[in-house]
C-alpha cells in the first residue's frame, strides 16, 4: 500500500525526529524555563477535577499530560495522543515524574483524525502542537467531536509579542539566536528555523478565536502570556 504524506507533514515528522531526545532540554533553554509556567497556567484554566478524562493532543514528551494527571488523580485518565513515536518514547523514558507517567495512556495517531469515539473526554488540550497540522481546523473540529457536552478545550500556542520593540527583539532572537543554539546543541539548524517560520504563519489570537467559534465552541476567551509570545485559548462545547 502506498502511503501519501504531504510536504508539511514530512517536514514536521523530520523536525520532531531530529529533536525528540533533546526536546525538553531545548524547550527549557530556549524559553529560559518560562514554558513550565505557561503550561501550568494553561492547565489550571481547564478547571480539571478528580476523575476527569483528558485528551492531550500533540502531547509530545508529556509536560501537559503530567500536569493534568496530577489534577485528575488515579481515578481520572489522561490520553497523550501524538503522531510521533520518538517524541512519546523520549517522554516515557524520562525519569522525572516516572510514577505519574505510568498512569498516562499513550496513543499514536494523527490529530486530524482522532481515533476515539464522539463525546469521550471531559477536557481536551493542545500545547504548541496545533500549528504543526496541515489542517488545523480539522484538529479543532476533532477536539470538539471527542469532547463531552460542556467539556472544555484549551489551546496553548506561540504568537507574536504586542509591544513593537519587544517584537523586534523577539524576531532577532527567534530568527538568529534560536537556530544557532539549535545547531550547537542538537546539531540541526534547520529544525530550529522551522519554529519561528511556523509561528509567523499562525493566526492572530482574534482570528483563532473566530475560528473556534465557527467550529462551535462557546465562551471562547484568550489570555496572552509574556507580552503575547504565547497565548492560551479556552472554549466550551455546548452542553
Ligand atoms: C512542539 S511539540 C509539543 C509537545 C507538547 N505538547 C509540549 O507542549 O511540550 C508538537 C508535537 O506535535 C506532534 N504532532 C505534529 N503533527 C501532528 C499530527 N498531525 N498529529 C498528532 N501529533 C502531531 C509532534 O510529533 C510533536 O510531538
């Protein structure tokens, strides 16, 4: 059987294969550790409770899944869903939070066609993953489909700083310093030129809000983090 894969999917696959083993370290270095704070804020906004069923779409090495699993305790379940086995394995083999990781289920699959029935989850989240999809609208539609009525969706994604001076500095950092650090640490400059390019192509917070409302989410709000470098969108599926 011939498997068709488009150019963007191939690029994303190569990128995450190249960075999987150093992904967590690079995230911490490149964001000066701030991504941990962003992720904690984002998961808190989901208002998870013990016993909830949670989907972590494009979950990668599992930072968001771990934060969620801590909140939903042993009677809840977090499913980490990712297309890239290398990324999931890098997380599974990590020694920190090993006990919590044991309670996370790992499913390999494409976020554009989520392999779960309708209304399976109380909450669905995606962190720094949706911009990698060829069709991000399909990813959000699928999140909507697998949520139970009244379920909450959270999307944490990079965006552009609001302050023009800060934006210039951020451009300098992300287009020049980030790829250089990527090359020194992971040996792949290309993998880290992909990141700023994909961020620039991502819709503004207002456009993303409109897209989510069009899909059917209600009570859509967003919150900018660190002058807008990252943005959290929250939406609710109609009860
Ligand atoms: C930048 S990482 C984010 C990982 C994690 N959510 C975090 O916040 O650290 C993006 C993840 O999206 C996954 N991904 C990319 N395209 C995907 C797709 N079509 N379906 C599912 N996962 C995908 C990649 O394999 C990668 O693990």
